[in-house]
């Protein structure tokens, strides 16, 4: 499964609690609808069954594909 951290500013993710968590085994994830007047930044970290998370800090900006 994956923990997804969302922020509205570069580097603004709060790694204490994920914004979203994917179901086990998925290979993609869609957020709920987000306002289209802001940029969103995401970091995704893998988590195993024991609760261990990787320490990935690679950030990507999300685009609203419906605009």
C-alpha cells in the first residue's frame, strides 16, 4: 500500500500523517475532486504490512486534468 502526502506549497507535506492511503496492491490512485485554482504537491511512500515506510522525499506537482 502507499501513503500519499498532499500539500499546497512545495515541500509543505506533513509526514506525520498521510493525506490519503491506497488500498493494497493498487498501481494508481486518484484524489477526490480538488479545487482547480491551486497547485497541489504530492509525495508517495510505500508502506509494508508491518507498517514500515520508505523515506522517499521526491515531490511531484499534480495537475487538474479536467481544466
